C-alpha cells in the first residue's frame, strides 16, 4: 500500500469517527452545556500532557492568547448549539444543518480573511434553499426549533473556521487546539447564566455517560485529529476536502443504523439532505479559487468539516 493510499483510508477513518460525534451526542444523557464543557475539558487536559503544547503556549504572545480564546469561545458555542440541536431534534437533523456551513463560509470568509468576494458563490446559497425547505417539511413540528439551533451552529462554524484560517499558521496546530478548547470551555461555563436553555455545566456524568464522554473526547476528537494531521501530508487538497465533505453522509447513515432515526423523518427530509449535500460538493466547482487543504485547527474543533 502506497503512502497516499494509506493516507486516503486514514482520512476516511477519521471522517467515520467524526460521524460518531453526533451519535454520541444523542446517546449521552447530559444536557448540552454539561456535555460540551466536559468534552472540551477532557480534550484540553489530554493535550496538556503533550510537552509540545506547553512549549507552544509559553511562546504565544498575549495578543494571540486573546485571539485564540475568542475563537475557542465561538467553537464552544458551536458545539453547544450542535448538541442542543441533537437534543431538540435528532442527530440526522443536526448534521444536516451543519452542512449549511458551506453556504455561510463564502459570505463570511471574505469579510474576515480579506480574500476577494465571489458573487457566483451566492448561487450555492440560492441552490440549497429548496433543500432547506424540504428538510423543514420532512421533520415533525416539534423538531423545527432544533433546525433553527442547528443553523446557528452552522453560522458559528463559518465564523470560527474563517478566523482559524486567518490565524492558525501563527502557532502550532496542537497548541491552537488545546488553547481554543481549554479557554473556550472555561468561557462557556462562565456564560451559563446567560444560556439557561442548555442546562448546567455542573452535572456530574454517571458511569456510562463518563465512558461515552471519554470515547467522544479521545476516540472521536483527539485520535482523528492526530491521524488527519499525518494523512494531510500525503493527500491532495481535492482528495482531503472530498473526504471530509462526506461526514454528514456517514453521520446520517450511522443514525439510521444505530438509532433508527429514519422512522422519525419523512422522505422529504432525505430529499432535502440530498439537495443540500449536492450544494456542498458542487461548491468547489463554483469557486474560482483553488480548492484549499482543510485547516488542521478546524479539523480538531468542528463537527462540520465542510470548510472549503
């Protein structure tokens, strides 16, 4: 097996593990706030065991500490709304909403990174509107709030993904991820009084919840992040982005097989998913820019990896 072929399969294995994050969000019984704070704390604690992270933190100037703390807060709010959408609707609805991040990135990224705005990319937003309408019509009424919260999560992905693209090269990716998750989790916990709908972070997980949290933090967050950093060295930008764009498909298939969510959703929902995902894959063809390699810091922190 060539290094490129091995890297390709490693990347798809990472995407499969990322797909499980939505499933675990449904299985873990903690409220969304506690789930996110525990997950971020566990990942940050594990990263602090790596000497390279400590050296990176010591070398960061105060300005970058503040910038990465701010980005980490956006990451925390993204995870909070993502898991909130799962609790309010289900895993399939949440990951479908996250796929809308590709719609928001062309609108947000030029403003943040200074790259030229491409009007043709607005076609993507217009193209997925029928898909969104089908998704809304294909879910029970009591899941509509979950769609709203999930869409907010997609906007947050576009915001912190664009900010990471601007600032990630100024520090080591492991250091950036550790600081963003550690500081972001702490800020999120402090914001709890302003976000009472998502529960308290002070809930102590029981035996099975703690086991699933460890799986979520180590197996579905740190392991694929480390593997993806290795795989990205051997993959083209096209192959890497194509693989990560498959995450919503993996997650929805897992939700069908493991959670039986197809019984909760109508045919209109899956037709809408198809329209939205078509937009995700067509997006690179609409852009005049060369397809970029996925950013390592985004791979470490986002549920929705569709960040071209």
